[in-house]
C-alpha cells in the first residue's frame, strides 16, 4: 500500500534527521576537544583559513552530487557558526562583545594606563590634527600636567572635503609619539586603512577607527588580526546594533582590547554638528561590558557645549571622554569651531572636578 510506503519513507527521513543531529552533536563535542587543545597551545579560536579550507573540501568531495556549492555553504555555515560559538563558550547568536550575565565592566590596560572598569573617568585629549611640533608639545604638556594619560591627535585625517587639510601623515605621528613620550602619555590616533597599519605600529598605543570607517570591514579584520587595542567610533549613520556588529568584527578576528566611542549621530537638528545620542550610553553599557568613551567635541561641533555634554555623558555612565584641545583653536587647520584652548581645557577640568559628585566613582585624578 502506498500509504504504508509513505509512512515508511517518513520514518526513514525522521531517522536521518536524528542521525544528522547526532552527527552535529558529535562534531560539537570534537570541537570542544579542539578548544581545549587550542587553549593549551595559546592559539586563536577562530581561524578563517581553516573555515575556507573546510568549505573547499566539502565542495570538492561532493562534485557531481545533487547539491550546489551555494547549498553546501548554506548547510554548513550555521553548523560552523554554532560550533565556533561553542568553542568560544558563547550561546550561538550571542555576540562576542555582549555583556555576559553578571559580567563586570571590562578594562583595557595600555602600559600602566587603564580604560574602563571601576576607575575614574579616562580623558583622551589632544588636537584634532597634529599640525606642528610646537603645537603638539604644548598640548601634551598640558594633558600630562592635568594628570591625564592619553594624548590624541590625527595624522591621517579622513576629511569630508578632499581640499581640506589631510593631516601630516606619518611625520605627524612621529611628532605625536615624541611629544607623548616626553610626557609619559599614551598615543591615540586614527588609522584610516589597512595600508597604514604596519607603518603605524610602535607609534600608536590605541588605534582609533573613525566614524567614517566604522563599517570598513577589511580594516576591522586587519586590526583585529593585528591584536592591537582599538577605540572604535560609532558611525554617525549607524544603529547601535550595527555599531556592536562592527566591534564584533574586531573581536572575531582576534582583537582583545576594544573600547567604544559614541560621537554623535546625524539628525535633522542643525544647531549642533551632530546630535549626541545620550541614550546610547546606558544602552551600550547594558549590551556590552566594553569601555565606553563619549566624544563630546565632535558631537557638538561647538565649544560652548563641551562642558554640559561632558557632564551628561559621565552622568549617563560613560567610562571616559574625548576632548579636542588646541593651543590656538581659532587658527586650527581642522575643527576650529569646537576645539578648546589649553586654558579653556584647564577650566573645563576644574569644573568637571567640582561637579562630579553626580557619580560616586567619578573622580578625576
Ligand atoms: C576624530 O576623532 O579625529 C574624528 C575624525 O572623529 P570622527 O571619526 O568621530 O568624525
Ligand atoms: Mn576633529
């Protein structure tokens, strides 16, 4: 009877399903053994080459079979993903950068400087762009004298207008490094493409990925693989999910030290250059344990809002601030409208110290 035959076939298919599931479970158990071995050998859990080779192998062996290459990939991609999640001790679908239940804030150590965790807010200060030795020396001296540890300065500047000042390039980085070293500071500077990465090694302590490059996935992969500490800025057109997925690229490809930076998003409001997304601060702190910096300078695009927005950012739970400082802001080659003079920066710090009772753990050094 054909209905019996149908029942038999269905039973066989159920049996095959069960065997497939058992095989996947066996595969995951085997992956657990690989995990233990890799941990022992200090090898990264994710190996993109290995994944590519496994796909190739499967496609080759199935040549002439009924499944297309695309179908083979569609079947195995989720199996690989789930196995990798198990290998990394995550539930599948959960991001590597997700805050685990009960996980305290993560902290990044750069030399003896710290970012994130239950410590006083970190201030990353410095000019928009390195312009000269005198300029960066004056700012470095002030940043160190005020007790801060991180000096920023753009050398490779991603400018909206190609005719605008593009930065001094590697020469600027050398000036920045030298000024930082004279004052015992850590260097934060933007990397705009995979090509510059190698040349920047040794000159930069914390690699900034700018808003315009947040979704430059090739750069994120290279930076991750280089295992360099990264300060990832949110694109002004990115949702928080997109922002966290960009951080996920860094984590997946090997980055261990990732800090996030909210720097304002584009809205219809024109009074400010961007709109500081203050809700992003508690939301990001809920979603991840990564250190979170708020760049109030670029968000506002105007000097007079730096102080109130900085207070708001720390009150909302940010781990630190980025502030642009220039000896002669009006003459700055970029972002003249929002950089603080050295005197204004010192007043800003004083004012922040006076008002920081808003957060128990928020005490400037
Ligand atoms: C910067 O910090 O130098 C910068 C260019 O900022 P953003 O990428 O946030 O525009
Ligand atoms: Mn700037």
